[in-house]
């Protein structure tokens, strides 16, 4: 059975690839808009599909590779990350799509989405860092972490 945060990331990745392909289709259908849509297309596919799938697979396999399951606190943060990551990416993609038509609004959506997305990535890095036992010679976690 998949943990809720693993399922959330995998499903989000599937939604983002549909969004990315749809934007790509729009780029092909309306070639004049190609340059305007390129950043949204790239973010939806790379930060959306690829990263969401990597987070989901990472949260699933790292505990199995290391023999250290996520603590309750880590699992809560991983589930929060699903929402944080998708909110940040939604702001970014929305900003890139609206920038050619509503310049200042699009810019502010990008400015808001970038740190939210970066914060979500930071959550994953912090959890994965602890799971891999980096900096700990034994690889064991202290009790309660």
C-alpha cells in the first residue's frame, strides 16, 4: 500500500504531465505563442511531472533502501510538501501563462510561486538527507527522529 504522500506525488505528476502536454499542444497549434508558453510548458513537465514523480518514488524507495521508515513528523511534512509543492508550481505555471496577457499579475504570480516551490523542495531535501544518514557514521537515526 502506498503512503498518502507517495500517492499524492504520483497522481500530481500525472496531472502535471497532462497540463504540460496540453500547453505543448497549444504551442504547436498557435506557433505565434510558442515563446510565451515555453516557460510554462517546461515548468509543468520538469517541476510538475518529473519532480513530482521523483518525490513520490524517492519517498517510497529511500526508506526501503536505508531500512529507516519516515517518522510520524517526517510523514506529516511529506504530506504537507505535496500541497506546498503543487501550490508553488501552480502559481509559477499560472504566472508564466498569464505574463504575456497580464504582465504585472503574471510577474507577481511567478515571484510568489518560486519561493513556495523552493520551500517544498527544501522539505524533501531535509527528509531525504536524514533518511540517507548523511553525516552519521553509523547510518542510524537518533531515537525520536
